[in-house]
C-alpha cells in the first residue's frame, strides 16, 4: 500500500503540505518505528523538516493538534429558547443579539436602572454545580475591572440552572465586522491598538488574562472608541474544560486538554498547552494589529496542526505583506508577535507606549460620526488629491522653467527672443521626467523582485533560517553602529550624498561644462559632447544622478521613520541638508535636458551660410550660424532677401560632430 504521505506528495501540494502529511502519518506510528518510517520519505528536505518539528514539540502537543485537525466539525449547539419578554432576574430579554463559541448573547433591559444590557448565557447544564461556581468566580473577578475600553460586567445571575453574565451594552459593531467591510488607515488602527493595549494593562494589573482576544471580542462603538468583551470568560471556560477532562486508562490515550481560545489568535505557548501569562494577550493583540495593518493574519488557516507547523517559521513582517505599513509600526507589531517570550513586549503598558508614540508621530484623528464622518472623508479625499494634482503641476512647471532658463542662457536667447507661453514649460517639464521615471520604475521593480525572490526562497527552511539569522545580525550591527538613531543616520546620508554628487560631477565634467557653455562664443571643441553622436556620456550622467535621487529619497523616508520612532530634534538640521542635496541633484540632472535633447531648430541659409532660427520676435529672427567665427548669434529680419528656408529641422550641434 502506498503510504499516506506519498499519496499526498503526488498531489503537487508543495513542500509545506508534504511536510504536514508526513508528520501526521508519523505521529500515528509507535515511537520506535518512526525513524524507519521517516527513512521511506523520498525527499530528504521534507524528512529533515519533520525531524525538526518532532524535536521542537513534544508528542502530546502534536498529537493533540493532529486529533483536533482530524476531528469532524462539531454540530452547532441548539439555540437556547429565551423569547423576548423573559425575565432573568431583574432583567427583561428584548431580543437575541447573536451566538458564539462560548455562549449566546441577548439584549436586555435593566428594570431598576432603565438601561440596556447584554446578557450572555455561558453554560447550559444544571447538573454541573461545581463548575458553575468556578465560572461565576472568574466572572466576578472580571467584574472588578473598571476601564473605559473594557465592557463593564454589571452582574452575574442564574436562570433555570444557567449562568448569565450581565454586561454593558455597546451600540456598534465588532471589529471583525469592521475589518470585513473596510481597510483602516494607519492612524485609525493605531488608535484602536492603543485602546486595546490600555484595556489589557488595566486587566493585567488585577491579574486577569483574557486568553481569547480577537476581533470578534472587540466592540467598536459609533463614536470610534472600542470596548473589549468577555474578560475572564476564556479562563473560566478553560477551568470547565480542564475539570471535565476524564483521565484515560492507558497512557497512549492521554491527550492534552485543548486550550480555551481561538487558534488563529493564540500565542505559541497557549497553542502548545503550556502555562500562559499576560504576554499571551500581547501576542493576540499583535495578531489583531497585523490583521488591521495588512488585511490578513500572519498565519493563514485555522487548522491546529497547520498553525503549530507555522509557528516554527519566520512570519512575514507587516511592511513586507503590505508596503504601505510604516516601518516603525511594523517594528512594533513584529515585536508583539515574537515567538520567544523574552523578545516580546513584557507588559501591555510597554506595547501601549510604543503604539502611542507611533500614533503621536502621525497626529490625532478628528472625530467623525455618521454622515458627518462620510462628508469629512469625502472632503479630505478631494482636498488631498486636488493638492497632489496642484503640487504635481507646479513641480513639472518649475522643472520646465529651470531647463528653459538654462537653455536660454546657453543659447544666448535674451528678451524679446526668449518669450514663450507657460505651456512650453509644462511640455519640457513633462518630457524631462520621462527618462528619470523609467529609471526609477525599473529600480523599484528590481527592489520588489528581490523581495519577492526572498519570500520564495524563504519557503525553504534552510534559506529561511539563513535569512532570519542574517537579518538578526544586521539589526545588531545597525544598533551597534547607531544606524537606528536619526541623529547619526541623517548626517551620514548628507555627507555621503555630497561626496557622491561631487564624484558624479567630476566624472562627467565635460557634459556639465559643455551644457553650460555660451555657444555664441565657446570653441566648437567644447560643444562636441552635445552633438547627437556623442550623447552616451550625457545619458550616463542623467542615469547616475537618477540613481542618487532614488537613494536620497529612500534615505529621507528612512530618516523620517526613525524620527517617528525616536521623536526628538536630533538629525533635523542634517535632514534639511539631505533635502537640499536632493533638490540640488534633481536640478543638476534636469538643467542640461533642453540644451542637449531639445536643441532642434529649422535650418536656413543666409548668403549660402548655414544658420538656425533659435528665436523670433515680431518681424525679427534670432539666428545662430555655427560655421562663422564668434560671435555666432545675430538678429535678422524675416523678409531679408538673402534668406533661403530649407524646411529641415535638426540639432544645432550637428556641425560640431565634424569640426
């Protein structure tokens, strides 16, 4: 018979699926037979990876996950019949709000205080009196927490042998519903994350760990604030599950009791059935932050065995999953998701402070409610893109003006022969940006291709380990050199930028000198780099400066991110120098554009002498005659009888190729 893992290997599911299938097959074998069974695997990489998982996790953990993943889905529990109008203690049931894994929720009315409440039925067995006592004890502990971001537990009552948790009613929607409907801007999810961390801080101070923090347990009120639900409920349900575990008669039948919670949001230690503390909630909040920032969870799927296997691999950093995630925010989320407890935030207060710093660096969120919120969003959208369009047009026009000013100086075009409409500036500005945009796009695509190749290679466990180790060494070296301090990075970038710019100017000085020469009097030999057949150096000059622009822009973004993480005045002056170097580099790249690539004019003949019309004003022309001795520019009348028009448009520097 073909082994199960071999059948899976033929299904072209990839190495990840093959590893999972082989591990599941090996766990069904006695420990003394596993080595021989592993030897039958034809792929040594898959075989070695399975061995590493067997060394990393104990048998009970893996077998529990395997049992959970192979267990058929439970039938949905029968909904509790609590019709509207039912009295549960002093509370009247108004309607059913929903049902979840830990119970059913009803909207109720408090007849004493005349307020709406949420009634959550937790257990439905009247015979489990001792377990109900544990549940009520944990619920009462949660009721002692008072915090604006935690749904208050008002009361715990019993009705028909069932325990009901009476909680604050929060009008709004769950965070899970909000995330399904829209992607949140960075300021919004930072605010939500900070509020959740603040709620965890208040609970952890009282020794209460949530254990089931997930978007479905976070209620978003209509004013934008959030409330955490079900504090203490997961712990109580865990006590119930543990107490009801019936010991088996044989060691082979022993299974670790499954942890209460949602696998996709569980911390590694909670997933492995180990002792958990407040840091398990920090990990769960990290998963929520990752999902809000990128639109996906760090680990896909909900199968327990798949999640256990995934915990042994390096997660994709948030900014790798979505390039729009700021680097400083990605650093915070990655630290919250550290598999090692020592590398994770040790307290929710630390995480709250990090999120508050990132939020403060981006400014507060203006309150938006209902229609006003939609109107504000639409207004901000219109104003934002109108501003971007206006800045873009002005930038293009400015570049066109710079190239035109350099062009007029080189060709000696003075008033009134330099008069041109504004659209000429726009045209030359747009044309001058074509090549740099192509270069920049190619460089960005190269960077994205390199990142994608890294992700593909990281599918190999060995390469993933190498990348992780290299990244860790790089971060340590960066810290030791102070390259995570904007006060160090900004001056270094400014110095390197100035040196690089100087080297480019030195290497291509002939291009710079010829493009700024005054062609009316300059020797012909100085103008040869401008001729159509000698433009390779000019193209290399623009490419080198475009690369430098790309590096400087990336450096500026890096410095701004560092300043957001370390808000201070350090590096501000050096950052200004970097911006000045960037502007100077752009100007030097654009200055010769029109002189070199837009120097085509109509060729005419004046008394058999070759000339070009380089300007016009009324009945007069400004002409340049490259074959005559300096000065080569002169003004003539359009109706001069000695003029013969050829209708040929060519570069004014064509003559310098042969002289």
